[in-house]
C-alpha cells in the first residue's frame, strides 16, 4: 500500500495546478482503481491525508452546494516547494548553460522566519552565499524563485539576476566552487 506521505504529496501537487477541486474528484485522481472499485484502504488513507493536510493548514476545505472543495494554501505551496527541493532528481540539471543566477535577498529582521526559509530554499537549490545576502548558482532555478517572489509578494526584497558575464577572477572562483 502507498504511504500516507505519498498521498499528501500527490494531493498538494494536484491542488497546486488548480483554483480548487471537489473532494470526490480529488480522491478519484489519487486512489488507484481495481476494475471499477477504489481499493478501500486507499480511500481511507486519502481521506486521512486530506484531513491531516487541512489540520496542518496546507490545504483548506470549502463547503459548496453538493460537494466540499479543497484548495492549496500559501503554506501548502511552500511545503510543496520544499518537497520538490528534497527530491534531488527534480531539480538537478547536469549541464551548465554558461549563465550565473544571482539572488539578492533583503528581508528585515521583523521577517526573520521568511528570510531563514528563503535561505534554506536557496541552499537546497544549490546556491552558495557570496556576500551577506547575495547567493549565486549556475543551476537554472531562477523560475522557482521568480514564482516564490510572486507568490509571497517580495517585489523589492528579492531580486533575481541572470548573467553570463562576471569579472574573470570571480568567475574562476565560482567555477572551482561548482566544479565547472
């Protein structure tokens, strides 16, 4: 039988691509079918996963006419991003395209928890800290951070620079750091 965590990941993944989905349809998308029937243990596990995700604040359930609906929360989007970062296969790219990704992070002390979470994500995505809040990587993950910037409304607190030009000394140091 699939683990409950697998169901939770699937639920978050399905909800990330939609505004909301009715819960019976969500269950149908997750539970494997044997003939025309859902395996009973899976139905229970999916129901428990939905409840646990709601209790954790990762999804919210909404009452609708005939069905209840589920939708992912901002906290759920953060969790999904961290789950993707934990899976090395999803973010690894073996070839370098010759461009450097530089992320400048400037969150005030009042937003320390967000700042620490972003630093963690940057490190998990293979960025190294150059100077205080400047992170660099050869990996093409700028779109991930552009989405984070948009989702968390970090208009001036997070800047993303993609460049193929650095001074020769810095580029040499970074190429050694990343084994390029």
